[in-house]
C-alpha cells in the first residue's frame, strides 16, 4: 500500500470476518481501517487518515507525525566502538553506516516476512 499524506500502514487478513484490516504505522494514536478488497482497503486507509487529521484539527490537537527520521539509539560501549570502527573502515559517519546497515537488514526482514503471509 502506498503512503498517503506521509502515513503508512500495516495490513493483515482476518478469516473471521473475511476482511483485510490495517492500522496506520509510526504514530502513537490508533487508526484502524478495513475493506473486503484491495480497492476498499486503499479507500478506507485514505479515509481513515483524512478522518484522523480532521478530528485532530477540530479538537485542536496536533496530529502524530509519522517517522521523523530521528532515532534514539543506545548501545554498549563495546558495540559503540565496533560500530565506529566499521563505519570508519568504509569512510562513513556512524549515522551513514547505521542507516545503510539497518535499511539493508529491514528490507531483508520484510522480504522474508512477505514470504510468510499470515491469515488470522
């Protein structure tokens, strides 16, 4: 599913109600949607994001923003040293190195997960 207004979603299928369900990812609030087909699910996702943003505007609440691009990362001093050495060996900053390594690991994890489709 393509991002909409910067928001992304995770989706799954529920055999109990024969519907695809989804939630908006990367925010603290819960935004749920459902649809019987890919087209319905896409429309429900967009409608739910619009409803969420409208609700926030009406209530004077700042909507949660998805993924700021900032991560707080804590590690051990030994791991910090290893990460620094690995980044330096590739002539990259720690941030550049971590971004590349974590992106690669995330894509691999997601690709493996797509091969195992869950049916609830």
